[in-house]
């Protein structure tokens, strides 16, 4: 029987699957409804011209969530990966029809090539914090700062007159930790990872510390097991939802038939199919970006509460 597998890449497959008809949701933000959603907490997906709500949800939330009333909807959003310091990018539609670019990353300002020349620059105080602004030769105005260990960059087409608009939006950023967090059952139930029906076999409220210990302990079932879990980079008390999902998730790789080849016998190259994956495990951290951990069969993957 094959071992249950790690799914570092299954998130890409799941994201593609979510684009097929997942229902829209307003989220759980200050202007949202009570419908469970993994995000976004600040605005729903744009009805036209943007990505489906399911893809917006799959990106999760940025460390500092924009709740400005000038934001009407989200055209696109993406996460740079499952790492704690992965970047978050979004294109937000404003009430006047223009598009605002948002980029956030836990940690210092990332090193990136200067694609545009700075024409004018200065500083602006926003809610007691100093932000840097610049006007670039590509026709955009940029406002950036590091707040609470997170680098934030807001960009809008136009000249220096747009800094006031950017400063207003920057003043309405709220830490994701300040938002009410749904329980694990609600977060797991809102995941759309297959075009086929999916059942939440189990859902547990856990923490980054407990998940790290779980992944680093070879004697505990459920794998994968690593020497140092990536969840060690997260704050120990960060809430993590553990989702055991049952359904039809496609077949695994094909295995060899086991017949040996020799000069006197021919090889039987017909692959023997492995069991269909019918259980996967997802983790959802504070940013509500779902991260695939394990996939396999219900026989292989025993349900386990990693604790808190």
C-alpha cells in the first residue's frame, strides 16, 4: 500500500478546480455577511472583469487588511506561496472605477529591480506612522511603509495628487489578527478544492506550535514528517485550522506491475493504477490561505487532532 503523499503542488490543482462554479460570498468582514468564507474580509470579487470569488478566496488575506469604503471589489488576488513571509498581491477596484495595486509581505522591503525612475518623492504621516511616497516615470504614484513587521505598498495611476487617496486607504489598514476568526468547521466547510462533492470528515482548531510539533514527530500518524516544520516560522499561538476532506480527488501516480524484465522474458509495461485519492488534509493559518499538507486514501490517513 503506498504511503500518503505530501502535496506541496496540489494547491495549484485545487486553485484551478475552484474556478469552476464556486458560489460567491461576501466574507466575514466589517461590511460582509455571516456566510462562512476563508476571505476576503474587505470586499467581494468584482462581478465583471475579474477572477472568480473562489480564486480570490484561495489567495487568503494580507497581513494588513484594507477596509477603506472607497474599495468596491477585488479584481484579482494571489499569494506567493505557503511560506509565512510569502507576498500577497491584489488589484482592487475603487468607487471611481480606477484600479489600486496592493502588495504586502511579512518582513523587510523586498529587493527588486528598479523598473521605473523616481521623478518626485517625499514622506507622509498616516495614523501616526511615516510612509514614503514617490511618483514614477511610468505614470503611477506609490505609497509604501513597513508597519508591524509587514512591508506594504499601494500604487495608483496618476501624479502626486493621488497621494492623498493612497494615504486615506493606508489609514484604513487593519491587522488580520483583529478580525473575528471563524471556527475550523466553518473554514474547512468553505474550501472549494474539487469539482466533485467534498465532505468535511473532521475539522480541528489548532496552533502553529502544535502543527510544527505534529509534523516533526515521526511516531505520529498523518504525515508528512520533517526535521524542521515551516510552521516554526509562524508565531507559536497563530491559529491554524486542520481540515480533513473526503471526496473524489483523482487518481495517484501509476505504479509498476512488478514483473521483472530479462533477455528471455518481455516487460509488461502496462502500469498498475494506484488507489484513488479520497482524503486530503489542508491547513489554514491566520491569513486564511489554504495550504495542502497530505493526500491519499481514508485507509492511509487517520484522523488526528494535533491539539493546541
